C-alpha cells in the first residue's frame, strides 16, 4: 500500500510476514534489547534499495542495500545500545561528508568486533554523526597509528537523512 504522494519517496507498510522477517534480521545483527515491540513497520524508500525503517511512528533504522544500520537521528534509547567511537572535531566535517573514519581522528573507543555496527560521535557534544561497519576490531584499532577503522555507510546530511526530512 503506497502512502506518500511525493514522487521521490515511496512509502508502504510491510505485511506481518515481512515485518517479522525484518525484525528477525535486526535481532540477529543489532544488540539484544534494541528493537522496540512492533506490530508493523512502515518503509520509506529514498532510493532503490535504500530505505528508512519506521516502527511505532519513529525512524529506527536505515536499510542500505542488504545492510541495516541504526538511523543517526533515532532515539537515544536505541543509539545507546550500540558501540561507538568518538572523533576529534577536525574529523567531523569529513565524517559528515561520508569519509571512512581513520585511526588518527579517533579519541575514544568502545569495544566492538570487526564487521560489527559502530556509531561515530563527536568529541564535544557526544552527538551521533554516522553509523557504519568496523573494518577492524577495537583492540586492533587502538594499537594502530593510521588506517581506516570504520566504513561510513550512513551519516548526517546523506540521502537517508534528507529523505527523513520529507516524512
């Protein structure tokens, strides 16, 4: 069922089966207790294969091709469940333009595994700037002097963020 009239943004409600399958995928990849109780989900397709996932009238995640990440504007309850890195203020501009997160810009690490979902926060306000996948585990990354640590997949000002503004 299509809900939106904006030609750039297709909106539809997932069936119970589709919602259940999506929740199973989230439970397998997101930290335990992160997903709210949901009967049905609404999806806003921003670009083919890239979707905003809405549960209980709140955007909780973004689906970028086959990867589901937390939405950077999601509630603090959801975002606080994920490990994060903190970057110095010099790295903020680059992160908000989609750059991979490099070791020299990271000032603080939570514990995470290679391939896991990691949030990127700024050093001054602790605000979530991006979500992505760890290219190294946290222990390896701490010992690095240079190199990429986080693959930045969703960030403030990207097309998913701009799509959120339309709903």
